[in-house]
C-alpha cells in the first residue's frame, strides 16, 4: 500500500483512494502510477491505493484519513457507482463528513475489464480520476429526504412464483394484492401431472396453496385482471388494475357449473385453453376443476349472446344466484403499494417455428405441455395416453431442446427441459409400456436428486440417442416405417444417421419470455435482456432486485427456472419487499432539481419539460418552483432552462463542467 | 422497369427448356426483360471452395455490369438455383465481410466497374409471387392445369441459406404459383431434400438412392409429375430414371420446370416451352 | 497505444439507467474495446445540455458520444426524446461551424446491450481517428504526439 504525502492547498481537502480490486483492477491498471498522479492534482491531500477499498479495512482507511488529515472530500476509484457508491457514501458519513462530498471513478467496469492494453488502461484511469477530483471540490452538502413507505404489496402473476411470494408476504402480516391475467391462478404448474425428480403430484402440492391464497385474509385476489398503469416510486407506487369482464359476478358465483350444463351448446365446441385445445369447452366454462377462484366465465368471442344477440340465455336462467351479468365492463381499481413483486412467468416456445419437426402438420407430434395434459389424470383423456386417432403409442420419441440452444431460435438453455423430458419418458413408459427414445444434445441434470433420476431412467430401459434430431417426417424407407413418423437424427455416439420410426413425437419446447414482456417491462420501468427476460439488478448479488427500487422479480420472468428455484426466488423477493416495508421509510437520492429564483425569468420552459408535473409557476413571484417530492431527478428541465436558473443537485451545471474539464485535463 | 435476366451456363445448356419456358412466360405475362449483356460464369459452388475472393469477384462482376445496364436499383433475375445462391452470397459477403468486400470492389474497380449495393438479386418465383401475384396469374391461365397433380420440388439452394422470399424448410411459392395455374399440388415433406447434386456423377449409388426416394415419395403421394426450379435437380431427377428403375424397380415420373407447367396453363405451345427436350414425356403419367 | 497513431479523445455522456448500465455490462462481460472514451454519467440523456458537448469539444475532445435509453424506454418517460430534439438542433449548429458529422453521435443503448457499447465505441473511435484531431484548442498530447494545431491557425 502506497501512501503519498499531503499536498496542502486550499480549503477543499480531498482524499483519493485507488482500489486494486484484487487483480481485477491492478492487473490492468498501474495503480501506483494513478495514485501518484492523483496526489499531484489540486486539492488532493492524500492519495492511496489499497487492495479492496470496499472491505472494512478499506473503509476504515477513509475514515481514519478524514480524522487525521481533515479531509472534506473523498474520491474512490474502483468499480461502478451502481455497485458500491452507497458503501463509500456510508463510509464517508461514518467518518464524519457529508456523504455527498464523495465521487466515484469507475475504473473496473469501464477500464480494467474492457481495455486490453495496460498503458491505455492506466491513462484512462488517470483521466477518470482527474474528472472525479475536479468535480468533487464543487460538491455541496445534501440531505436525503425520508418518505414513508406504503405498507401494502402488489404481486403480479399468480403462478407458483406469485402464489408463494403472496403467501409469504401475507403470512408476515402484509396486505397483498395478487393480480393474475388468466381467469384462475396456478399458472403452468397447475397443468403438470407430476413434478421432477420426486414425482409428487403437482396438483397435490399446488392446489392447497391456491386455496390458501383464496382464503387468506391478507390477500386480495384479482384474477382475469391486468396492471394497466404504474406511477410513483419506491415505497409509494400508485397502481391501476384493470379487471376484465368475465360476465359473471365473482361474489355470487359458487362454481356449481349449473350454467355450464345449461348452456345451449350441448357439448364443448371450442378449443379449451387449459388443455391446449386437446379438449373442448363451451362459451361459459370453468377453466379447470380446481380453478381458483372457483368462478366460471363467459368467452364473448364464442358466446351466442355476444355473437348474435339471439340466445335464450339458458345459463342465466340456470343460475340460482343470478350471477351472470352480460353487461359487465372493464373495471379500473386504484391501489397504493410500497413494493411490487413481478412474477409474470414465461410462455412455452411455439413449436411451429421449427417446421422440420412437423408440429401442426403431423397429428402425432405433440408439445411437452400437451403431453403433460395427456398424462394428467384430470386431463382430457383422464390420464390415458392416446394419440389423436385413439391409438396407444408403441414407440415415442422425445426431442429435446426445441427452441433452446439453437441459433435459429433461442441460444440459451431452458434449464428444465432435460428434466421434464425424463419425467415424461418415465410417465409415458409406465402408463403405456412404449419404447421411449430421447434425442438430446447434452443431458443437463444439475440439481438435488436430478442426476439420480436420470440414472433411474437409464435403468428403466429408456433409450437415449445423443444427437439433435434433424427432422420428423413421414416418408419411409422400409416396410416397418409405413404408417409411422420417422425421426431422423445423427447419433453422435455411434457416428451414424439413424431413422427411428415412432407413433408419437414429443417436442420438449423451451421457455420464452412472455410475448408482452416488452410492455410489462415499460409498465414497471424495468429492463429486459435481449431475450426478453427481466433484468435483475446484479446477476449475483441482487438477483431479485431490479434497477427500479421497490420492484422485485420472482420466477421465470427473470429467466428459465424450475419449480424449486422459482419458489426459492419468490421467497427471496417477498423477503426483500418485506425488508423495504418493515423499514417504514425510504431515503430518496437527493438529485432533485431546484430553481434559483434570483435567476429565473419566469419563461416557463421548464414546466413543459417535466413529465411528472413537478414544476409549477408561482404567479406572484413570477418564477417556477420545483416540488421536490414529485421530482424524480432526471434533469431534463435543467438542460432546458435558458438562464441556468434550474439546477440539479449532484448534477449541477458547474459540477458537470468540472467533470468535463477534468476528464480532458490529464496529460 | 426491365428485369435483367441472368441465364448462367445451365439455362443455355442442359436447362434450355427452363430458359425457353421462363422467357415465354415472362412475355405472356408482359414482364419486360433483357438479358444481362456480357454476363459471365457465376463461379457456382466449385470455385468458392478454391478461392473465395476470386469466386465472389467473378460473381460480383455480373452485378456490376447489371448496374451499368439497369441502374442503381437494377433487378437481376437468376432462375438457376446455384446462380441465385452464388449471386446472393457475393452480395452478403461484400456487405458483411468488409475486408473481403473491399478486395472485391477494388478488383472490380480495376476493370472500371462499380459494385452497386442496391442491385437486387431475385428468383423468378419471387417475382411471380410478389410482383405479379397469384390473382393475376390465375386470371392469365387460359388453359388451367385441371386434374394435374404436381409435386413441387425446390431443392436446397433456392431457400438455403438465404430464405429471402420463402420458408427455408417448407417453401410454398412454387405450390402457390402452380395452384394459381389450376394444378393440384401434393403435400410432401421432401420439398427441399437433397437431389444429390453432383453425387450422381461421383458416388453414383448414393445419388441414385436420393433421387429414388424423391421419385417414389412423389408418386406415393399421388403426384403425376414433379416440378422443379433448378436445372441440376431437373437433370438428376429425370436423366437417371432408367438407372434408378434398374436398381429399385420402375420409377418413372415426368420432371418439368415449373415454368413449363405455367406456359401450358398460359396456352403456349409445347415447342415454345421446350417440352420436347424432356426425356420422360408428360403424357406418360396423364 | 503508444505507437504514435492518433488517439482521439472522446467524451461520452451516458444516462444512468440504460447506457451507463450497458457499459457496466460490457465490463462484466469482459468485452474489450478502444480506451479512448471517457464516460460522464448523467441521470438521463434529457439532462444533456448542448453546452456540455460544446464545452467538451472546446476543451480538447475530438468527439462526443451521447447514450440514452431506446425511445419508449426512458426511465423518466421522455427525457431521451428531449435529448434527441436538442441533439438535432445542436448537430445543425456544429455542422455550420464545420465540425464533421461523425464527431458527435447519439445512440440508444439499452441496459442489456453491452455489445452495442463495444461496437459503437470501436466504430466511433475509428471514425474520429480517420478524421484526425478536431484541434479547437492546442493541447499537449501524451506519448509525444504532435500538438494539434487548430486548422484556423495553420497558416
């Protein structure tokens, strides 16, 4: 650790700390050189380099120097301010100076990790340090505004992630609003038969939790509803929820299904969403027997009353509780919450996008989710695995990685398909005795008990062919292929192309971000990865937080994951939300705008700039004034002010000009 | 706008029937065309394997002279699948591999030629589907191909890797064109399966087997003829039928260019369509 | 870097939520790129006062890069739209002053687009390098490069 002597100068007394970050920075940046350079800058009293500035001894170093050298400004050159700005501000405050007398230079993410050449990295670090030093002298002491946090929480999405998060929060005494866009909660998990690797029945473990949600005094459940608008900020979100008309008054319906039986359609006629069209439903229907809430709904796209206006409305007549209401409209509900858990899940990959596998072309080709419904005892076939033509398959091919690990569709691994393919292989073999062929690229079974499950399948005599299937086709080479679907694949373990005739093909479709992830992301002001998965604040250290404080992520909306991981993450998101709410207040970043009324000409230019209506015109004083409680700190008004009367704390014109001068001053 | 017709070697040789019928169809549909003046070999796939830069320069020269002839947005029609692929690939390389692209444009510059990035390479099926449209085609079909069941065979190079106007795996443009002409097209999964390319000349038994599969499956699905858009596919599928029959049993099926079928529907004479050049007479299956 | 080739100095103004985060992501993903760009963080591209760009150019920057969220993605709803409006006006002014188009650039870079940070910076450094020093001010350059002489004073 190098220490350089004090450079006595003016009233501003700056301490500069160059972090090695182990070898993360020191491996690329000549930290001793940058330290020496920093010591030569005007106002710098102490400049040091140290292995890990964020460690306790690193922070102690700053505090000690504040005491010993009377420092009143601190610069730390280390990682991104998004990573450790809060840490060092706290260190400065504990050392006895205002935490905003601090500036950070990002020489890790922006320098050492992205620069090949050592000399160039050192030079760039010097420039960034010079900029920080130049700027910090002009920093002002600021106070954080404390704002009380609203005690309620919104959970968006009623799959297993949202259910678990809502129950955890509700059990801790929080009032929770759970909003689900489908008519029932349960999500994808409600469609599964068994769960891997334990093969416990999905319904047996999920439906009790669904009922708990319904019964919990602290949970307000709105199904068939969507979040329409979100405004506000951490601790103080205003949310508008749109409840879509189900044409059934929820409080009156007891789920007796009398209306369904009475419907003028004697048989189900329309593709049943819950069973992926493998069964038919009527226009008035219960999504599935354990639907929660146990309330029917009417689909206006297929209901005769809505389509023709000429229906005898047998359903309405059959309802003893007069629950059918054809005049229902969208209903908007406003709620105020302190935190939001986004648990909007995934959508399965559309298998028709891989035409060579024949989905939608050959009736014998199914997606894995359709097969989940076929093996499910409460599914369309009562758990009998029969093909669309009624035959029981004698040979079944399961093609892995459909829409995953594929440069033409999705490059990422969907993480769950190997395991659910094994599960389906086991279930189909158990029920039908069919020969099962798995076509896989790699078997990926990391997880507790997962590899053991794979071993068990190997022993059960399921066939594993290592190679990506090329196509599913019906052209034949030999008489025993006649009438079958042929899977062509290169078996890379024997080095030959194989043709496997089967009766049923199961496409193990990957997980994709929801189709409307882009809109949902904008609604909650969070970010997406390229693939549409919501972006966590930090991949390791803040996996359930987002870049918008107060908005947390749970489940597959953040990336493909299995049920155990989803539940764990939902618990984490709930805990983070709880920590925020139990604290009772948030401290806002004091980067709000303000108006120097002496300079303000009253031109009102700034007022039109503000998207939050935070600026108002004070008629008698003929000046603009910022309401700091409404200001979010973007600075757009500041840039627009023609007389530099509008300024932004932490980003004043002078501070930015100083930073520009500094970044260009190095030689 | 005049379409600039780039014949390549095949349409002046083994694929004469393709040239005759396609140009007759263009005339009948009043699509103005002119042959690219002083065109040269596209280089096909063979040259690419020897020297990429020279091969693409050779191909790009055709695009540069097409630009001189037809202007910045000239549209080059490449009926042969290999030509179509190579010309597309040359464009792709010039755009996406700037270093190679610079060498190609430099080489063209040495011959006082300028590569024009806006020159378009198009397949005749693209023109028929997107510029003419099936409605106009159907209206022009004075002698619709009623009762004819055709298996449309696209081969590989037309849609792979550049699926610019049709699906890479299950293309439909030829089916739509011939259906507009009144024919019935059979649904089969072998539309883009390999015809063997040059294998019939090198590893004959493999080449014959591949073509046998195509002929047999087309027949099995009720086709009375195969329509192709590639001179090499047509050659492989038609010329080896005697040998295929000797190995695998009777496998005779007429193989025509889609443009020959179109010409028939448009009421053009067989002679104008080069149908007399085909080895397997169409009548055999009807 | 010290082989005598002209090393342009580029000042970048990145918004906190998208482009700055994307630059962090480029770092986390170890995407190597030219070291000539120094980032000044703003909360929003809407904070960008055109004077910042002029100040940077006047004080020796050879180029200025502005990064904001994609349209529709602004953390503050429409700050990036305001930035675009100011940028368009500023570009006309700079053009009239004879400052080449490539020297001042606005890019929308989302938090997930670390690769775009790398691409844009490399591209811009190459373009500005090809243009040579802007030379609005005579500044000593590191590694013995010749001091830039403003074109107006060259004679």
